[in-house]
């Protein structure tokens, strides 16, 4: 009985295997045979055309030999240079933004879908040659910065260095492209050889607040002695924005805590899109501290006997890629250095005391001088009179008055004769 049961189980398993094989033969094999019977042709007339600064139009056509009935047709595109990228599309054209000073190459193939199966054609390749120009004549070290202005526009500032092989008479010219708008620079700064090395746009067509849009910078040049090779570079709009300084920064003490508050920088981004750095210096000890925060206030326990300086700066956060940190805000001070204040107070008291003493002495001296002028000393009176009996004496002689001298002393003193006009 057991043997019969095992035999039946084996027979059932074999029947299941046969049914699976039969299903595969009925369903899969005809589909495979059908796929093998369909031929997939590569696209035709594949061309690359420069349609704008750093922009290439890739275009192609479906092969006229390609069967389309009951099939879904797409195209697989691969950008080979300057940067590898792969994508598929149902269209027969595609726009790509890329720097072109080193050339551009890509290839495309046909994708055929039918009943869940995919078939592909061979690749078709097209290439753009690099623009002409002598080696080492293109600009180097190109950098650009954007800034959101009070007038709600975006300014653009770019700097670069001339190529090492560029002749001294080289003239460089900068253009920027944002979406479909292109503009040439009109405000250059030159080096000592009169070559343009810097450009400023006080206002541009760059839309503030856009997320990760590309700014194309193109710089070409001319010279009497060499062909100047052009140069292109792509910048993420948010990555090169120098954020504005936080506004209305205030600091105050709340018991033993330093509290700072501020408003978001001038920007079209909401306040949740910024991060901040808080720079604190203890002016007594010289200790420095940098703290990061994502709110619009900051609280820190400090030593209230010390004086501190505070600055704040801002950058993008979450809503866009980080740009350039803003400048630091103006320095604000808070707290008192009590020891320093005591010294200053002591010096101030000493200075005031000294000034008062000098003033009093000067006043006393001046008062004494005025007193002597108002009440001068009385001089000793001199008795002058005519002798009523001039004929009985010899001519009078001028001597000290005998009334002031002791008897006997006057006899030995010399006297000088007086002129007649004295009498």
C-alpha cells in the first residue's frame, strides 16, 4: 500500500513538470520566435548642432525601414563627452547643456518594446570638434558670485586670469546666458597690460529664488598674434550666491544669559531656508566661540563680569545648495569688564582731582596778583620844602633827612649838593 502511494506521488510530480514544459512551449516559444523575426534598425540622420551658448541640439530620425506596427519605440541616448550621461526619450531630439570648448560627443540607438520584451539596435555616433584656438590662451581660474540686491534684482561679478600663452594684446570678452537670455559684459576691469580680467553686471535677468538653475559663462578673445581659445563654465545659481547679512541684529542680557535675535537676510527664500553662525569673543580672556543655529535667536550663559563682542552671518540651508557665507554683521558689544571699569574710574577721579588742584592754585595766584594791583604798598613820604632863610647858609646839600637818623650818624654821611631848581 505504501509502495502504491509513493508511485502515485511520483506520477503526479512528473505530470506537473510536463505541464510546465508544455506551457513554456506554447507561450514563450512563439514570442521568442516573433522577436527573432523583428529587426530593429538604428536611427538615421543623427546630428549635433550648437543652438546657444553651451547648448547642443541632438536630433535624429526613425529609420524608414523600421516596422512600427504593434510596437513601442523609444531611443536610448548616451552623452560621452564632456560629461557622461545616459537617458531615454520618445522624442527624436534632445537639448543638452554642456561646456563645448573641449568638444562634444554622443550616440543614440533605437529601443523596441513588444509584449514586455525589449529589443535594441546598434549605436549611431555623432561628434562636435573643439573650437579652434592656440593652447594656453583660454582664461583660467574663472570664478563668479551673484548677489540679491535691494532692488530685487540679481547682480553678477566674475573674475579670471589670462591664459599663460595669451599675448599681451589679448582682449577677452565675457557673456552670460540664463535660460534663453544672453548678454555681453559692458563693465570690465583691466590688468596692467590692459587685458580684461574682471566683469560686473549690476543687474541681470537671473531670476532670484530659483532652485539650482544653471548660469552659463562664456569667455572668448582676440589677438593679433594668436587665435584665442574660448572657455565655458556652468555655475549652479544657488551655489555662487553670496547671501546677504542678517538684518536687525540685537543683543541684550537676561540675568546671566546673553540673548541675540535677528531677522533673515534680504532674500526671496523663506526664513526656514537659512542657517546662521554666531561668533562670540570674550574681550577679557580673549576666548573665541563659533556656534551654528537654524533659528532666529540665540541664548548662551556668560560671565556677566566680562565684556563680549558678537557677530552673525548666514548661508542657505535645505531649500538650496549652500552658497557663499554672508559677511559678518556689524560688531555689537555687551557686558562690562568690572576690573577695567574700576581702573578707568580711578584714573578719571585722579585726573579730575589734579585738574581741580591746578585750577585752584591758578585762581589763588591770580587773586594775589589782582590784590597787589588793587592795594599797592604805601611808599615812604619824602619831606620837601624851601628853606625860609637861604641867605644864612651855604648852598643846601641833599642828604637823608636827619629826622630818621640817630645823632652822630648824620655827621659822617656824605651829602651831594642839590641844584637850585630843587628849591
